[in-house]
């Protein structure tokens, strides 16, 4: 079942999480974690989102993000 559509507005906070299939590892080592953080940093700039906190576990991660602007259908 798909999740409900998120309501978007500037200044909205979201708890974003992702877990590996069948709780498998998504990060094998620190190299994977640093690569993820590099991609995350670029994505935050690209989508104009602020990161307020994060946790990287072996098989999942959590992000607390804030939208600075809404997605204008771009």
C-alpha cells in the first residue's frame, strides 16, 4: 500500500526513514556512509531542503528535514 501524499508548504518538517529490504544492510562500511552523506548534501541543495538531524544505522536511516520552499511541479 502506498503512503499518503505529503502536504507540502514552506517550513514543513518531515521525518524521513528508509530501511533495507528484509532489514538487510544498506551501509556495508564507512565508505558507504560517507558516499550517502555526499549524495544527501547535494540533494539538500538541489531541492532546497534543510537537514536538522540524521541517524545512519546499518540497515536504515532517519532524517529530520524542513522544506524551505514547496515543489512547484518542477
